[in-house]
C-alpha cells in the first residue's frame, strides 16, 4: 500500500494525470481527425495522377486503375502564362502580407494605448465595419473611381491589407502583453513613439505578428475574387484566378463538345478534364501547406493570447 502511495503524483500533477483507457481514446480520436484532414488531400492527388479514360469508366477510386501525369502536363503546357501568374501571386502575397502586418500592428498598437485621446473613437471606427458592410457596389466604386486602382497590382493588395478582426486581435495582444510600465520607462529614457514601437513592441510581438501574417498569407494566396473584379489585363492575373478561369474553360469545352461533332468529342476525350481540375487543386494547396509549419508555433500562442479578452 505504501509503495502505491509512493508512486502517486502529488500536488497539481495528480489533476493532470490521464488513465490508460482515456489515453487510448484520445489517441484514436486524434488519429481519426488527422485522417479526415489528410485523406481528402491524398484522394485529390490520386485523382490528379489518374488516367482520364479510367476516371470516366470506373469513376473516382482510391487506388486508380491507370496512372497518368496528363493533368500536370496539361498545366505545364500553359508555359509562360502559368509562370507569370505564379510570379504575380507570389508578389501580391509577399508584399500584401508585409504591408498588412505592418499597418495592422501600427493601428493595433495605437488603439491599445489608454493615453491615446482618440482611442475610443477609432476603436469604434474599427469595430463597426465588422458588423455593417458598405456592400460590393460601394467598394467597387471607391476602388475604381476614387482610388483609381483598376488594372493595377494595388487592386490586389490594398482591399485586403487591413481587417477589423486582425486589428482587434493585435490590439488585445498588445494590451495584455506589453505593460504600460515598460512603455513609460522607454519614454523616460527619451525614446520616441516609433522607437518604442520598433525596438520594444515588435520584438515582443512575434506570436501575434506571425498569426496575422498567416491569416493574410492564406487570404492573398487563395484570392481570385479581386482579380475577377478589378483586373482586365492578362499580364496581372494571379495564379488562383488563372487556374479558376482554366477550370471554367474546361467546363465550357465539355458543354460545347456534348452538342458538337465527332472531332470535337474526340478532342474532348483526350483532354484531362478531371485530372487537370485536381492538379489545379494540388498546385494551389501544396505551397501554402508547406508554409504553415513555419508559422504554427507562433500561430497557436498568438491566437490564444490575443483572443483572451476584448
């Protein structure tokens, strides 16, 4: 009996212990959740390397009857267009994320300071757009007629740079993490506001900056809507809009060929419709999936700390 009590955890550790059955159940639950996230990606990849004729004959299968890289070859055949749109997406994603993180951090820091006289007013200015939206027409008129952003790369960057949600998360993080005494000490030492922000606040705010950066990276990389609204110049198409347009063209060819002659039907049969669609999905998903692990540690801590209080 004494040996049993000796092995018993003491203090708060005894409240964190977990039984064998519970441990097994938790592991099984996490395995199931992991499979629900991974298997769809694996399934999409398998379809993307399946032969089009096998898909039409046997449907979607986890183990394909015939392998083919025709879907990826079809994308590669787009040549310079694909590379140009990829470069546009990279430029928009990187520049938009950097500008967005910087602007969000500046606004969030200003609103987190209680001694800022207009803090309450601008907090409402930031909060209200989360509840009420001016609508697509108003946004389009402002961006095209007033800001003259149509057919410019800024039309793909500025509309998503700053969001109310990101500003509120950043403001909350600064308020809970950066003590007023630290700011006051820096002021006594003669530091300017920008000096305090650059040398003290930003180095202590890597978690929330990485969290906002991840949100913006996802938003910019997956966006095709802004290209459809504001871009008519093919040289400014982003990768997502180009691939979305490519899938729409494939669907249109399918409908046209259904009522066409034998030569059109034969041409359509040789086109990797389904595998090309899945190849498009893989091209979009893989880069952002590879980037996520680098943000994960900061993302979890930043989102948790920044969302404790309003």
